[in-house]
């Protein structure tokens, strides 16, 4: 029963990840734009450049914060990761207990 529930959780998380792959790509792009613009903002010399790069930073951060389906996909990815780790741990424990019984 425990294995069935883990498999069901993994399938649900995988479906969520696949359905939200587009917004997750947009989230990654907006985070890259924000990171690049922050680096350029720090290196800018004039006030005009700082204002322009600050505007780009605000656009990138607002795009990433407004992307709720991408956050759902990231949470589903984390759930899938921990489900996989739990599945492997249960499998190893089951094998370990079988080895103990044999000896």
C-alpha cells in the first residue's frame, strides 16, 4: 500500500511538471534576465544606466513573481525528488531486512 501511494504521488507530480514546463521555462528566463541586469546595474557608471537597468530588474522580478504555475511546477519537482528518495530508501531497507533474515 505504501508503494502504491508513493507511485501515485510520483505520477501526480510528474503530470504537474509536464503540464507546467512552459511556465517553468519562462520563470528560468526571467530569473536569468534579472540576474544579468543586476550584474549590469552594479557595474553601471552613470545614473541613466542605473535607472534603465533598475527598470529591467523590476520587469524581470515582476515576471518571475507573477508566474504562479511555474512555482507549482517547481514544488511538484521537489515533491517528485523527495518521493524518489523515499522510494529508494524503502527499497534499500526492504533488501536489508531480507538479508538479515537469511543470515
